């Protein structure tokens, strides 16, 4: 009654997204934002979304009523509020970005002024959770402990804190170039030494009680306005306190807590959340002393978080959706359990399985990054494995990471230093293999013996396998008993095959013969107490019964279901696995879109994926979800299960073209196994992926390509490079986001890199190709239909070749291409399409220089830029590709070049999270995400896009440091523009002289090595500089230390930095032509009407 | 050693023994709690039952000393799990779960598809069954076929704690934490056997309220206790019933109880206060329920289960008689129902 009125109060709600994917803020917010939009749609409330992340599912047409591809910053959000006049706003579904933006708007009084109500937790509650001091004060009121500590600027202050707290103490000094320094003092003497040392280097130090090896436990809590509250899930970090949760291996539910601890922390969670008056969802982290029951509250996140996304997938409880419903005024008892559809949403999921999350790192992609993990997050993605034992789930998760690891041992890791690194799990395994005890490893790592015992069990079994296989040469060594035990412990067929020196197929056949097959189980939130009406599934070897799918398909797709023509047809869409550099949310959009299309065509659609940060792993995204590995073995298991269950005429089809390189790599094996694959033939995929075959094809078609050859021997490689001339590009033969790619400018450089490249790719030879300098890079994304070009979009890179396509700024439609080039590109594309009989999505990368184009890469799958080209042109390339793959004949005239607006996609970097990493752009990809914005012209779209990645408009001063004569000359016009715009220009020695020569007024600053004032660092630190343009000369390493220090300081101090010449030119020209106020506030549909 | 679980419908589950190697039988029930096996196994309400735990890893934190148990021994007749963990890790652990089971002569099997078993019990309702880890047995014990309270109740009157108010706890198989929860709140507890009538056995005005405890079996088998509660109702003594106690109270007041298809056994059961609309997550362990329709007009429904709408609590409209079907004393399970002890103590003059 009264309640109902409240619920219908809102007419229009604004939702803030989290922008580009970055370390610490990734795909989980596409999941939460999408769920929030779904809740609004159900409530028939108009939704307006601001999110410049064009690759997300939430920015698809079907979810929000209106979408603004604009920066999530106070300025732009205010503009949208003025224009749209919403009456409510969601701040808690877009990560810290949305929350911070909301707090700032509140501070500016915008919500009050425009009568916008903040839905969910009040801003006051949020402020308390964001401010350490306020937080401690509030928790003190209800007698809940937080870690004791304080900040000291002087030696005496430090001593005072030390006296108060007692020892041991953790001392941390604020960030200084070269990394965070921290240490533990166990007595007064040590403390005095450390404090006096630390205070010399840093102005302020933090002193905290040292909770060595305490456990870190999290709870996900939901509370409604009436004060009904539940904890949906608890999670235990395998790594002790001190390792960021985002860096920890995490299990759910907790494994080492007894009933008292589990429920004591649960009760504390509810108590804290009640006191803070949270409305919706929040996360609370505890430190728990493993030797008694002492505990501390570490923090509360009053919003959806990475942990809440994990908890949602771990339990099947749709946290974000429920949080949105609560924010709209519903109470928990009024809502239904989304899995059973019959029981209440006011309940706490009971798991009859466990999950293991392992983060995915990509640190090798950063020059200067360290493998040590700690209190700062560096991982770029994560996987979640479900099993009914810890070894089963752990080993699944290891394979899911897609880092080439197939088990705990035998992976080339021989480092035995027990440091907290990204490789620690494998190091521990190695130590067990060498006979070390659980006690010893516990003492050093603080990882609870419960986990260590089981890791040891896996290692011992693997060791015993090795010895049994070497002692007997016959294949009889693998008895049913051994294979079954291996499977229960989570070992793969591949590893067994390697151990027993047979091929994988043989193991599979043996298993099938002996009925050693994984069983299908439902995730039903209630441990089988009530039947599930959804099909959220996983596979396990700990079980006897394989559950059939829930036939009560009450979850209809949002699109109208068409009657299938020839019985029921089934399609399995393979997802993209963990987010990592080079493969993230864009492929999730592709998969979700493909699944939607398949369902709308009457296909029973199945998704396989293992990434808890995705929308594709929402159990209602397809008819069935297998939260599983994307290995050939597991895909085969599922294919077998589905084939057996499906008696339809058309059988089961695999869809491999939308999940990026992971499913693409399975194409050949699936094809050889005789599985039905939709779209372009895997034989053609192989011809595109295999550099030799592809090269021959291009020669045959008369299409140019940069000279290349592959080598196993470095002397021959150097000889070849000498012949084609430097610079040359070095890469392994199978390329995914340029792993181990580099450019060598000399024989010496090449030799240096070759050492490295052959190390990272043992199985594949190294490819040396001509690196064309000063060439433009152009991409064509499209859909082929039986070898003919159905639709395409040509995009140009702002940066010249040499910057990885994933790090490049991409413009669509192209603004600076010759018509002749476009014609050449189309011509070459058509030839390739025909030759490979392409029937589905594709992407080709071209180089263009002096009116000549050459092909550098072909992907016979949807590429990273498919969401971008789809959303900019208004034609859904994935939907079209899917329909083509199903055999539909499509035709039409698709306008993708002559558009009245421009879309610009800009990369998002996370260098600030990776201490020490050099932010200079290279052939190796290092961006973690992307945004795209629209404008009436290139400059407007570009400015919006870089503002959306965190760029700040310079106001007064610009610092130029340009290496090389050619670069200086190229940038002269830009420097003149900056000067005439009234910017104060600072420059280092040579740039300074050059500018003087051309009568551009500038102030010289000194490199650190020059030991003179004002030094570059002084100027940067003293807030004198708003923008740094640092163009380094790639050929020489001379002066690079100075360049690195400047770049790194910019990252650490948050000063906008441009390291590419073409980008600098575009930026300056944009700054010259427009101001912030000139950027138009236009929604997607105001640009693209379709 | 191989072990077998045979259900009364003939289904056989094969696994591996990790308890005592003797066979046993009883009513097979499942519990969906993810922690708390020491508390559950020692809960007298499980007397005569074979407990199936749906969480697949059990034994993780070993077994603590007996002060933490819910009674002096393991009450369940057997234990069925998916994976038994033989390397416990916890500062309070004194022994492994396997060692404890052997010590207490309780058979247990691991390696059984507990999800399949639970689904079966869900679909067919609870079943009798036997665990064969020793010689085969023919007879199957049915805990609902007799009054089993003598097996789980105390033998003598015993007093706990100090306080101005004296609460009689009629022990039908009471969990220790009921006593701890009351004593903590500053009242004296007089624990009496299931067939002890405080009106006769204690001095007049010697007690201020009565708590009828949880316990195993079919409430209708507890005729004597029902009779005693009837007399207490007539005298207007404040009464609080927990679980079986709630059913006994309902029967004493002239109401009816019935057997649920598979009962509520877990730590995540949502109940809602019908009057205040406030909802709480509760710990539950019952196979029978009060039929609200059968209650006289002086009684009102207090709590309902949000999942299936069954009764979770009753109270008298104007007298201090109240009862809940769930476990405010928790152990195992969520603790926020503890406020009900305060509520009851308020009624006790």
C-alpha cells in the first residue's frame, strides 16, 4: 500500500557506469550495471545510462532507454542531469568511479538543485565507509574493532603512536618513486631505526598494528529499507591478510572457519551494516586471528564490487539485481529467489559445492613491473572454478587462467623462493615435490594448513603418477582406479596423456570405456532442498548422478521466440575466459549478442564460460550455462552430454567465433573430432592462423605483406634481418595481443630480444618481419557471407604502426584515408573472403604507406572492435554474423563510411596500478580497457574519449620533451599552437634549444641527471604542469632513463601524459579548436538512428 | 573399507567408510548447513537419524573439546558425506572427525553423491535406511515409531546459573546452547526430565516459567510431556516452546501436528514475523510442523516460513504462551533469533 506508492515514485532513473575497464574496476560492473538496468526495465522506469565503455553489454540497445557515451565525471553527469531531468540516480552499480562522481556531485549540491534522489544507501552512509577516520569512529560506537594505527609526520609523533599500540608494528611510508616501502618492527629498537629511516625519505608514515598471517574473510550483505538483512555468501582468502583480495586466491564458502567463527563474523556483518544503514548490497572484510577468535573489520564497500560479482556467480544469488530492486523500494521478503522462482529472496544460499577464484595477471606485458604481489591490486582478470573438492576446483581454475599451465608441476617453474608472487602456488607445489613440510610452508606463507595439505595431496599424486609411468613402459599403467582418482583430484586428460606418453584421445577413449565421465550438477542456491527452474550447471567427478536440464524453461529470452523450422536445434557458444590484456569485455558483448540472436532464432542456446566478471555467465543469459573450462577436454565432455540429450534432427552446433582467441584456438581440434561448427570452416581458420599457410595464400592472391620468415635459430634470424633491413618486428608464430612482441633496430637489439622470445615460446619458432616505419594502420571488421562481403567497417588508427592495435586510438569512419587506399583495402578483403570462403565474422589489419597497402593479420572471428563498429555504425555485426552462420541469406546496403558523425575509441591504461611500469606505448599491448565517444568531428570525439579515460584538460602549462630531430620538427606546429593558445611551455635541454630557435617562448627545466634546479621532477611535483608530451626516439636507448623517470612520475602524480607523436598532434589541434563547453551532450540515438 | 548406504526403497549408494566399522540404521535426513558438524552430530534432535550433510567437504576444522558440543555424545546414528577431510586445521581442534566418530562408535561413509541422495530424499520424502560398514543387519530402526525422549532426556533434575528468576527446562533432548543462552541472560535454569511435572515435583512458586526444549521424533509420541504442558497451560505459567517444544505446546493446546515431506534442516531458513513483517534467517531441524488451522481461536500465527508458508511459531493472544519452530539458540546456525530468549524472559514475572 504505502510501500507500493513509494515503489512507483520514480519516472526516470540515471545509472552511472564505471567507464573503461581498468585494474581494480573491470567487467564486474558491466554485470552489475546490466542487472540494475534489468530491474528498472521490469519496474517500467525509464533508464538513462552514462557509460563511455562501448564494449559493454549494458550499452546495448535492449537494456537502457537512453545511453550517453560520455565520461563519468561530475561535469558531464551534471550536464546529462540538466538535459534529462531524472528523478532518481543509481550510484552503486558503477564501481568507485560512479561512487566518487556521486560524492562530488553531492558536495557541489547538484542532486539537491536538480531534485535527483540518490537511490540505495544514503550518501552519508557511503561517506562513512569511504573515510577511514569516520569509519573507525562509527564502528567504535558499536564496539566493533578496526585495525589500530595512526599517521606520523615527525619522529616524536611516531614514537607516541608506537608506545600506544605496542609491538610488533607495521610501518608504511607513503609512495615514493621506485615503490612502496613497508616493514615490520618487532621491538622498540627496530622501530626507532625504521621510523627514522622512513621519515627521511617520506614526509609521512603510517603505523599500524601488525596482523601477521591473520585470515582475511569477506561477507556479502544485503539489507532492505525495513532492516531485513542477510549475508549471501562468505569468502575466505587463501592468502593471508596483506595480499589484496583482488590478488588473492579466494574460496567460497569459507573452509577453515567453524560454526562459531562463521556465524560470529556473520552477526558482526549484520550489526555493522545495520548501524551504517546500508540499503542494498555491500561487502565487508574482516581480519581474523587464526590462533584465537580476535578479529578486525578492515573495510566496508557500500556498493556492488568485484567480490559481489564473484559472490553472485558463486551462489547463483543475483546480488546486483536484488540490490537494484531494494533501491527502488522493494523489501527482501517481497522478492523471489531467481533460481527456484518459488522460494523467497530473503534467504542465504547454501552451497553444495565450492568455488575457487584465481586472479589472472599479465605483468610480463609491462616493462619494469615486478611479480611480487601485496596490498595493491595488479591482476587484470579472474577465473572461478566450481567443484566438489578443493583439488578439483583448484586444478580447474589453474587451467581456466589460460596461461598455459596444465597442473601444479611440470610447468617450467623452478624458482623455489617462497615470496608472495603471482607464481606462488606453483612454487609451493615445487617445494612439496622436493619434500618440504606443510608446517614450514605455513610458517613462511601464512597460508592455512588446510589448503596446504590438499595442495600437497595433489603434488604427491602427480609425483606418484610420474614414477608409476616411468617404472612401467606399457600403457597398462593407467588403471581405472588411477584415472578415476586423477580426475577426482582435477587432473586433465592432457596431463595424464603427457605422463603416460600417449595422446589425449587415448585417455579420453579409455575414460569413456570405463565410464569415467564428469557428471552434471545444478547450482540451485538451496543445496537441492528445492528444485531449480534455471540451468546454471557445472561438471564434477565427485558424483554419480548426472542431472538433466530443468525443462521448465520459465526464463524466456527477452526477444520473441520463433518457432524452429526443423525440430529443436541447439548451439553452444564458447565464451572468452578470463579478462586479460587483449581480451576482455568486448568478447563478452559478442558472446551475449550471439546467444541472444540464436535464442531469437529458436535455438536452444548454451554458454560455456568461466569468468565471474561477465554478463555471459548470468544464468538467464542462455537456456543453459555451463560455468566451465574452455579446454578441448571440457568442451568435448559438454558436447557429448548435449549430443546424448539432444535427439533433434539438427543436433548440437558449436559457435567458436565470438569469444576471441581462446575458442578460436579450439577450432581445429573440434573439427578433427567431428563436431559440428557453425560459420567459416576451421580449415580456413587454420589457413589464417598459420603464418606460413596464410602467407602463401596472400602471395597467391597477389596481396602484399611485410617481408617475414620464421626461425628457430637466432643466427639465421639475424642474417635475415640484415637482408630485409632494420627495424624488424619479432614475434612468436601464434600471436595473441602481441605476447613477447618487440621491435629491434639493430643486430644487437635483435639478439637481445631473441633470447627472451624463444624463452617464452618453446613450442613455436620466432617470426621476424619487416617493421614498416611511418605507416598508417587500418582495420577492417566485417561479416562474410559464403565468401562474399556482406558488411564491413573500415577504421583508422591515429597512431602510426608500432603501437599495438589494442593500444591505438581508433577512428570510425576514417577521416584521413585516401579513397584509393579504401578501394585497395576493399579489393584485398574481397579476395581473401572469397579464397577462404568466409562465412561469419572477420577482421583484417592493414598497413598503408605511400598509397600501398599490405596485410599484417587476419582473424577469422569477431575482433576486439566488433562492439565499437556495431555501435558506431548502428549495424549489429555480431547479430548479422550469427544469422549468416545459421545459413540465413542477408542483403542490403549498409552505410558505414559516409557518416555524419565520428566515433573514436581510446585505450585505457592502468599504469598507476603497476608500480615501476614504463607507460610508453609499444608493439606490446598494455591497455586494460577502452572507451569510445561520439562527436560531430574527429576532434570533438577524441577529446571526449580521452577525457573518459581520465585525461584532464590542461589549463596553464605544458611540458615538452621531444627526442630526435624529426620528431621535433613534426611537432613544431603543435608547439606553436600551444604557445599561441597561451600555455606556458616547459622543456628539457634539446627541446628547449629547438623551441628557442623557432622563437617559441619556453622555460627550461633540468633532467634529474643534470642535478640543477628547477628539475623536471620539482616542476611536476609542485603542480606546475598540466600536461606532458614526451616523445622518445625508439632507436636509441640514450637518455631513456631520464625519459622513463619523467613518464613514470606523470603516472604516479596523475599528470596527463602523451607519448605518441600523432596523438599529440591530434590533441593539440583539438585543444586549439574547442573548449570543454563545446563538447555536445548528445545521446547515442541522437547520433545513430536506426 | 567400502561402505554402503541402503535406503528403504532399495537404492544402494557405495562409498568408503571413515567411522566405526559397524552397521547401523535409522531415518535418513539431510542438512544443508555449510558449517557446524560437531554441533549437529551432538544435537539430540538427530537421535535415531542418519545425517546426510549436503556441503561436500566435512571434517575441515576437526572436533573441539566437549564443552563446545550440544550434548555429551554424538546423537546421530550415522553420517554420510561427499568428501571427508582427514587433515583438519583449527586452533580448537582436538581430534579429526574420523577419530571422533570411531571413538563414539558411529559409522560414517564418504564418497557418496550426497546431492543425488538429497534430491532423492526431496522427491520421495525422508526414508529409513541402513549403513553397512560391518555385518549386514536386517531390522531397520524407525525413530518415529516409539517415544524416544527417554533416550535423550536427562535423568535427574539439575540446576544451572544464578538469577532471581527460575526457568524450568523440560528436557526432551535439549541442546546445551539453550541452557547457555538462558544462563547468559541472568536467569536460573532448572533442567528436568521429559516426564517430570514441575507443578508436582517443585515447590509451589518455585519456578517462574517453563521452556519446552527441542528433541527428536514424532511429537505425538510424547504423551506424558503433552499432559504436563496441558496442566502448565491451565495454570497460566509462562511457556516457551522450541522446535519439538513448539509442537508439544500446540498438541497440549488442542492443536494438530503433521509430518513434513522432507522437513527443514539447514541454517538458511527464512521466517517472517507475521505481525511486524520483520524477517530473520534461522537455524532449523524439524520433520514435523504445527498445523495452524487446527489451533484454537485464542492462538495466532507468529512466524511463517517464507519459502513454503509453513508455520514457524505460534503465540497465545492474551496469555504468555509462545513457541517457535526454529532454533533461537542456534549452534549450529545464525544467531539473530537469540532475541526471542529476551522476549520470553520479559514474560516471566
